[in-house]
C-alpha cells in the first residue's frame, strides 16, 4: 500500500532540513559521500536515512523502549496510509515512498531486523547472519536504488550485496562493543570451529588469534560481496555512481584498517581517517565500474526483490540531469567533500555543531 496521492507535497522544506541535520550529526561517512549525489536524489536519501536512523536509535539508543518496534511499525503503517506522524522523518518518508513506489515490505524488513536486535538474537552460521544483514542493510540498499530511479532485478540484487557486505564489516568492527553490550553477531559455528565458546566469549570478550581468524573469515565473506556489488553500480544513473562507489570503498577500508591493526576488534575500533576518506572519494569520482555477468540475488535477500517486482512502477518523472564529462569539476567536488570531512572531524573534537 502506498499513499493515495503520490504528487502531494507531504513534507515541508523544514522537514527536509531536519532530516539533513540528523544525518550530518549521525553519520559522517554517509553525509560526506552524499555530496556526490545529484541534489534531488540527495534530499530523498536524507529523508530515507533519517527514518532508518531514528528507528535504530529508538531500538538501540540511550532512550530505547521495550515497545519501540511495535511503535515503529505503527508509524510505518501510518506512513503508507498517507497519514504520517507529526515528525519530519515520517512526513519525508511518506513523500519518498509514494514518489518512488517503495513497497512497504522493504522498510518493514528493516524493522524486523531491529526486532531481532532487541531480542538479542544470535546467529548459528553465515546464512543466518546474512538474513539479518539483508533486513537491516540490504533493505536500505534496495530502497536507495529505487530512490535513484533504478528497479531492475540485477541492480537491486547488487545493492543488497553491498548492504550486506557493509553490515558484515560493521559486525567485524564492533565485536568488542557488541559483546560488552551482551550481543553476539559472529556465526557461532565459526567460533566453535576456532575453539571459542560463544557464551564464554560474551562473558569475557578478549582478543586472541582464534578470534582474529573468525574476523578475517567474515571480512573475506564481505569482500566477496563488495566485488559482486561493483557490477551493479554501472546500472545506476551515471550521476549517482560515484556516491555509491564511495560508500562501498569507505566501508571496505574499515575492514582493511582492522586487518592492518592485527584483527583485534575488542581493544580497538577500526576507523578510516579523513584524509584516507578523501582519497577514496576522489577514486570513486574517477573510476568506472565494470559490467560483469549477471548473478542471482543472495537467497537471504530474494524476498526484497520479490516485493519490488510485485509493486507497480511509479509514473516516470523527469530524468536526472545528464552527467558532466568525467573531468568536469571533479576536483572541486572532492575538495568540497574533504572540507566537509574536516569540518565534521573538528565538530566531533570540540563537541559543537557543524555549519550547514
């Protein structure tokens, strides 16, 4: 179900500004990479991401409530009924899902994954972990692909690959932080094969060569998916490709930083310094994605593609502006993004607000 009037301006300029501010505060990497998106796509990306961020914070943030997921599901139902809650992200999401014909099953999948978080679910093997990642990250990749105006099964499958790869990277990076919070996402069968008892590790998380081998195995699985995802970028509108490529490069670099530091996700949180991000953003703006043979979606993500296939296509709007030649203004864009990263780093250091 979608709001009955796709052309109705449900969100006000102040709502879009609030969504942008939420992303600027909540995700430096996403906000920086978003500057490589066309303006119209960027605005809808902020609205989509703002709803995802508030959902995650409601379930896992400082003020999390036991009934957070049912409340979020009710808000999502109101969005699709055309009666969004009186909140900027809800109004923006209602406008976005109507304009781009995003089936309710996609944001509902995200909320299902967050419910698994709230329940403290653990994952026996990689397939079970991929099913979780498909919900909390593959769904977002699929929604972003629709926002960019691409609905082919191949592009959606590769977007899910990228989202799942990013989530596997998150799992590898956050092993220690999650364990200290009583959560375990690493495949339990892998831990046991490495000689680690999952319950004992949760009770006392420690770095070890055995844990390093499990983390390396997970990062290798993520790298396979990053490689698969690359082919899908060539299917996106040319003006959207650099931002998606940048997101993948930056997240993959988190895994490389973790590897360089000895695969210890307990004593140190892997990160990508601002200067390195800038180089990756420049690479994303200049390097073309090759087309490769089509591959089916991961079985764990197939339900997302089925939901899109069952949804009528939206009425076509004006196409995105054709891209400038590859050499046009790339330097200025990269400098702008580098400046933005430095501003955000300074804001984080001083605890103040970044300028808009």
